[in-house]
């Protein structure tokens, strides 16, 4: 009887210790929601600020492409462990691209 109770307790404890979803993995819906927020903000900035002052439509695609690339890079680097030197290196590369 005592062994059965201990076995049941160990089974419940082991089942509780196994995570059902990987904590580091993000669902696709979260990525899609954040991408949608990013695109809406980019539209508001480009349309509301840039186009109102400069009236040039030829750089819309460039602004959106740069915004999308920066968004995807930062999302992929969000979960990566990075040293301070690597972070400064990325900062230098983005500064040169700018």
C-alpha cells in the first residue's frame, strides 16, 4: 500500500516536471501578431510622417524592406545568447548599413 502511494506520487511529480511546450519556442501566432503590429507602425510612420513632409513615393518599398529585415533579424537574435563583443560587432555592422 505504501509502495503504491509512493509510486503514484512519483508518477504525478514526474508528469508535472515535464513541460508540455518548450519555453524557448514561440508560437507562430505570436510572431504573426508582432509582425502585424510592426507593419501597422511602419505604415503609420512612413505614410504619416515621411510622405507628409517629403511627398516622395519612390522610397516606400525601401523603408518597408529595411523595416522587415531589421524586424526579422532582431526576432531571430532575441533568443540567441550573445557576448558583449558580438553585440558591439552587430552594432557596427548595422551602423555601416545605415
